C-alpha cells in the first residue's frame, strides 16, 4: 500500500509502455480480483488512457478519483465500489 497526498493506494497497475487499450485491460483484469473498497493507481505512458480509463470506470459504475500527469506518464486513481 502506498500513501499519496493523503490517499491510500492499495494496488498499482503499471501499464507504462503498453499502447491503448493495454493499460485499461490490465486494470480490468486487476479490479475484478480485488475486494470492494480497493483503491487502484493505473500508470500509463499512453495519453489515451487519461480519457479512456475514467470513461470506462464511470460506465461500469466504479468510482473515478483523479488523473495526474507525472514525469512522462499519467496516473489514474480509481476505487472499486461494487
């Protein structure tokens, strides 16, 4: 578990270096295995993930928390709520 700006990250899904929809597919595989309440950080070097992941999260009824541009990649934080 990692703590970032007061937010507990339970799992990091590192999709850096994968092209869209690779990081999203890694998130889907991971989130299915985790219990409700899990906060996941998806790391991606593909700019499309910054839009695609939040759109998918809202479509399937999970909770989108934030997207942040880091040094050469994006970090998308999501929470499994069901």
